[in-house]
C-alpha cells in the first residue's frame, strides 16, 4: 500500500476530529500527539518515508 506523505496530516486531523467528538476530554492529549508528530515529520522529512516502506 502506497500512502502519499501529503495526505498523512489530513488523515490524522480527520481521525483526531472524530475522536474529539466522541471523547472531548482527550482533546489535550490528541493535540499534543498531533503537534509532536507534525514537528518530528517537519524536522526529519525522510522519517515518514522510512516508516511506511
């Protein structure tokens, strides 16, 4: 399965948005995880490609 790296943030945002609707108390954790992931992928652009192959 080939996953385009440009679509990953959109998928994460969609999943987190649904989870926030279902369980609003976990909002802080979801945002923190999202920001950490986006920061890591921004600092290490090849990281996502290595994880998916």
